[in-house]
C-alpha cells in the first residue's frame, strides 16, 4: 500500500459508506489504498471496488493506514484504544472535541468534520475544522474528500462546527419535521388522503429545495416576494409570522448546538 492509505473505522456503517463511495468514484481515494474495519470484517456496497481491504482488527487497520477516519457513534468511542501517533485523524463524530481525540489517540494532526445524510447523493454540506498541527496536505485531502460528497467548507473554530452540527448536520431531519406538520394539516384540515398528502409534500420539498438552491434571491427576499403578492401564500406566511414561527425553530437549533457543545462526557456519565 502507498503512503496515502486511508483506514476507516466504522466504514461499514451508513455514513462511512455514504462518504467513501463518492470518494472512490471520484478517485480521491484509491481502492487498493483503502482499509475498512467493521465488527464482521466485511461491508456491503463496495462491490464495484474489489481492491478495497476489509478487517475486523482496528489495530491492523491503524498499522496499515496513514490517515484514520473515525466514522462511529460517540457512544462507541471508549471501546477503541489505539496509538495513532504521527497519523492524520479525521472524525465525523459530534460532541467529541479535537482535544479529547488528540489525547485519546496521541496525535495532534486532527480534523473534525460534520457531513450529513445527503452525502450519498453528493448533496451534503460538510463544515470541517483543522487543528493547528494539521498540515497543508492534510487540509487539501480533507477538502477533496468531503467535496466529493457535496460541498465542503473549512471553519475557523470548533464553536462554529458545533453550531453547524445543529444547522446542517441534521440533514433532512428538521425539514422532515416541517413536512410532517404540513402533511398532518393537509389530512386534518383539507380532508386529503394521507398517502396523497405525503406525495404532494415530498414533491413540494424536492421542487422548492431545487429552486431555493438555484435562486439568486436570499430566502428572506423570496419570502418578501411572496408576501408582496398579497395572495394565498402571503396569508399563510403572515399568519406563521404572527405566530412567531421563528422562535421555536431558533430554540430547536440552539438546543441541538448546545448538545453538540456538551461533549462526550455527557454520554458516558
């Protein structure tokens, strides 16, 4: 294996696979320079890359890899005890700081990133933070790796990363909560069949998200445009504004960000 071997602990999970398949397809990671560990020592979804190596031995992975990607749940971190001195460690875990990771794995070359569930579709927004000891080459690899599954953005502090964990790390979850409220309203107030309401709202979110992503206007300007029409949508938007829809959304984001900042200790006490 070459000098840029990537080892992925937890690569058999949904997020690991969602990140690795685009990176393999784009050539950011070479299949013969990729080692994936899992409890079973195998993983599905990599049949197109028969040169990928699989193991159930994290120590063997660490010995073979120059870069180690941690794609596990924070609750599972205490079970992993490795000396990764001199290696670049990339973590996609929430709530575990770079300082804690550096102390645990004995390396100061740390990257923390927060991709989301849209990575498989190459639509993730992935903020990432680099420790002072991460090299220019480390940062270049990180940018290319996460850009292969969407858009990557380097941030200047872990505080920013914690907020992005709430803002974009949620993937479709917060949008799904809004969609569910719309579906329930359509069924209860509009008399629409649940399956039809769900179909309609799914299509609305697909089309609306595409238009929003491509629009030159800001979201606030789009809202103002519809309000200025003084039609049915304006009536809905003004009623939502009067009910202070922004406050519960802000509270939800704040709660998620505070959970991200609370740290790994909360999970183990």
